[in-house]
C-alpha cells in the first residue's frame, strides 16, 4: 500500500511539473502579449513597457517560470495578469460552479445509465435492448451543445421553467443556483449516459457468459438475482473506469456547454485565459486539472482494487 | 410483438423531437408572460463580452467602458447620445484664443461613492496619473499635449497644453479620461469607486456585473434602482436569453439573421444605429505588390460593397468610401470613387505588371464581421485573379503579428475609436501609409478651432486617403439593439464606447 501511494505521489509530482513546463513553453512560443491584449491598438510603447513591468513580464522567461514555481512551493498560485486577482480566488469561484455541475451530471448519467444497461442486458436482442441501444447510438452521436440549445428552446424559451443561461451565484440561494445548473447538467449527462449505458450493457453481457454465472444458474439462483448479485458487481469495474474518465472530462471539457449556457466554469476560465495569454491563470488551472485527473485515476484504481482481488494477488 | 412496440416507440420519439423546433417556430408553447416589464425598476442588459476588470483608465477593452461610462464613472466633458460634448463633472469650461489653456469649473457637489469629494485635486490626480511615466492608460496619447494641470481653487482646474490639440475636449469625454479618486484608484479594477449615478454592487465573475442606484448622487437621479450587465458571447444563447426574458435588452447584437424574427414580435423593439467602427480591408502599403497604388485601386474596384453588406450584415450597414463615418460633421461621400468593376480591376492589375494576378494572404481576427467579410472578399478578389489565402487567427496573435509586428498582407478589421482618421498621420502604424501631405493636414487640423475650417480639412483628408486607396474602405459597423418594447431611453447610436443607462426607464 505504501509503495502504491509513493508511486502515485511520484506520478502526480511528475505530471504536474511536466504540465506546467509544457504550458509555459507553449504560451512563450505562440504569438501574443498579455500587455498588448490589455492596452489594444492605441497603446504607446512607453505604456506597454510600463504595463509589462507591472505584470512582471520584463524578466527573462526562465526567471518568470522559477518565480512562479517558487510561489507554488509556498502555496501561492500567483496573480492573474488580466484580472489582477489571485489565481486561487479565480479558480475557487469557478470550482463552485464546475464541481456541482460535474457531480450533478455524473449522478444524472449514472442514475440513467446503469438501469438502462441492466435492462438491455436482461432483454438482450429484444425490444428493451434495441431501445437502449438506439438511445445510446443517438446520445453518442448528438453533440452536447446541440442538445443544450434544444433544451434551452424547450424548457427556457418555451416553458419558462429554467433560465436560458447564466449563473446567479450560490449567494442568491441554493435553489436559484441549482436551477441554473439543471439544464447544463442534463445536456452533459445525455451523451455521458449513452456511453455509460453501452459500457454497462457490454460488461454485463461479458460477465453473464462466464463460468461462475453458469454455475450460479445451475445451482438454481434466479435470473434477476444472478444479474444483480453476481453479474453487476463484476461489471462495475469497467463502468467505474469509464466514470473516472468522464469525471475528468466534465471538469475541464465542459467548455462548449458552459459557453452555450454562459456558465462561469473552469473550462471557460481556461479558454479565456488562453485567449488573453494570461499564462499565470493557464498554468494554475492546468496544474489543478492535472492533479485532479491523477487523483481521480488513483481513486478509480483503489476502488477497482478493493472490488477485485486479482491485481493484488498478481502484484 | 416487442419489436413492433419498440419501433412504434421510436417513431413517436422521433416525431416528438421534430415537433420541438416546430413549436418554437410557431410560438405555440406558453412562454414567460409574467413580469414582462410591468412596474419594474430593475434592468438586465445583455452584452457580448465581459470586461477583464472595471477600471476604464487601465485597459482598451470596450466592455470596461460599456459598463462604467456615465453610469459609474464620470468625465469632465460628457459625450451624449447624439455624440455632442455636454457638461459632465465640469459644469462649464472656457478655452483661450490660442487653444493652449482650458479652464474647467467643477460641479461643486460631486462626491465619490466612498464619500470623498470630487474636487480639483482629484481631477489633477486623474490627469497626471493618465499621462505620467507609470501610466498604463490605453489612450495615453489623448493626454500627450498636456503640459501642466493647475488647481487655482477647489472647484477650478486649468489645463495648459504644450501644443494645440483640436480633439482635446472630445478626448476628455472618453471613458479613458474618467475622473478617479486618489484614495481608491488602485482598487478600481475590482471595486470601482466613481462619482456616477450608479455605484458598484457586485460582480459574479463570468456572469454579470450589478450596479445599484447611488442615493447620494448630486445630479438628476436615474429611474432604475438596479442594473445588471450580463455577458453572453454565444449567438444562440443571446437569442434564447432575449426570448426567455432573461435579459431585457441585448446591445451590440450581432446575430443579424435573427433580426426579422424579433422585428415581427410585438414584445420586442429592434433599433439599428451607428457606431464609430469603420470596417476596413487593411492593406500593408509597404509590402509588394501593395506599395503600388494601381494594385490598391484594383482591390477597391474588385470589392462589391453591396454584396458584402448584404452577406455580412444582412443589409444592416452603410458603405463608406474613406475613413470617416457618414453621420459625423465633415463627412464627404466618396463611395462612388471606385465602383464595383472587376474588368477595371483586372486592367489595373495588368497595368501594374500582374496580368495573371498574384498570391497573397488575408488574415482574419475572431469577430464574426471580420470572418464573414474575409470569406466574401477572398472570393471577390479571386474573380480578378488575386488568390488570397484566408488565415483565421485569435486576437492575441492578430495584435502581435499584424498590429505590432506589421507582418501581414491583408486583414479585415473595424477601427472603432471615434474620429480616428489621425492614425494615418502616425509615423508608424500597421498599414505603413506615409504621406507628408496628410501629416501637414493633420497638423493644421490640430491648430484649428474654427468648425468650418475643420470640416474642410477633414474633407481633404478623406479625399486623400480615398485617392491613395490606402485601405479597402468597406462599411460602418452597425449598432444593433434588441430590447423589450416597454423600455425607453436606451441609446440608439454608439458615438462613444458607452452604455449610458442614466436615462433609461420602463414605460
């Protein structure tokens, strides 16, 4: 267990360091200057120089990287060049939108996908199976931003049940904030549920073909009990792996849906920061995401190991 | 049995899906009707871009001024809805005969939102800060002519210029010249403290900025108690927000294709006004083959502005023939100088030594007007043999390569600063136009206060630029607003970067 933790810790540090170097180098190499972005087309050379000095951009690249890395070791993510605010604050503000959104859509997709997968596996080759496979096919094929627009048209413009976008902030109350997240979560959940339902179905069918299932059936265990009691626990391993991947995607990759719903999430912060060449914010967010992905993967591994004794026995 | 039931289910689901857009199109769904404007004192404004911060004296982003100008911060001179200069923090002013000394009488009751008086010392602080060595003002050039700022008494300011500047007062009316308090200036980016009729309430980053009425304001108080600016960049989301009643008005609406739908809906009013945005096919005048005026004229003849305006703006735009807005005093109509004539364009290219045309690149920044114009222009240029490769870039890259690096052939961009024909007189500007005669006109313009003479000089400048075909002069960007029909007092035009909400009320 200690070796496992050590190995993971090392991976984490290495991933974070590599991510920060790559991000820093990439933003150094592509054309674009945050000071020029701020001052625009009438900027005079002396004003640009003054702002660059204020932003600390007059130092050589290596010094700037080391200054940032040094701050990081003291727990300081730095100050945004564009917003002139601590990156930690900016990220915290966005996380209170992104994390609830990701969790909500994860709950929605799991709640829909596992029963659907069970239904499809139980009715293999019959109507229920076809319906689930049809949903999965359509759900995977439809881009989430299109689903988002459709949901807005029906539930916001048409029925007026939900706002068409925006986020009032948690200080406006739990329900108003949650209400703003329901449609985006649904738009993200539908394609995720489609994938998850298919994975669940396939995993269940694979398990159902194994010897121990046949043994259980031969011993007289009922169909439903076999499916829920024997096949499902085994099938959950691949499902958990896919869930982990989806959670990582939901935290960083929801930028398109965030745009359609104008949600102030982490993905949009990152997107805007890249556009503004705000290297400090980009590095902070990427670092956070890298750590998050590594941690989620570790969690999934631990969960799988807990559920399945084989890898432990092998190592 | 199961198969047919499943198929029936699938057919029903498909029909339901198809019916959704149909319901929207015919408006058969219920829709929000409550609170459609009745007896309200709050307002939600939609705009496309979020400001990076809220200090108008430290950034070029138009969105900063669009939230703060006249609402939160005030200027000595104020630009009103018609573009005229009216009293702001200065209730009156006088200019010496030589145009070198300006005396402003300040509004005696003006106070900052934190209670500090807005007196001569604050004005001096603001102007000195904008022109000082440490200044990060995006329009520092506006203050370059200032030699000294004096405060003979707490309510008077005398500004002495080192050289005449015909636009000095006009520039004092820009958001970049906002008067700030020495006590709070450093924090204005996050917690702006101004003197305006609205004060800062809160900023939900990524979503909205909220302003509240300032009960201590020394002038006429606005009708609205609360104003929210919401930032929605996605065109589909803008339309949805309007239709769902999430925003009461959307300013600078650029989903032109959706305008007929809003025009036909009695709940909405659509206005198409003017901006100061001359949209150009900018040409690198220093680079071959564009250093030859015949080539530039050929490009001018190759562009069909009518088709461009129809295709890009769905007809909601006015063609220009030089770098000057038709709604401003001194405008000369030069749109007939280079009529659309591909044959003439080809002849001019042949005369310049390019009978078979040439290859070039057309770099396009992100705004939709630039991308759409670029695609159409590339096709029009291809008709006369100029093969322009379209290169879409982001803003940061555009600024760095095109604007700062001057490394480009052709690009499409709107120049949105008001009265900015002077950029052609600069030593080093990205389109590399150098004409001493134009510079002399600019110098005379700066010395001249007489309105008639100024108009004549502006006319000469416009003609010179058109004859030199410095850039492809395309059209004025329109200022389109879609608003709740019960709303009154929003500006129809945008003569300065501002969304002045002080006169807005519910009918």
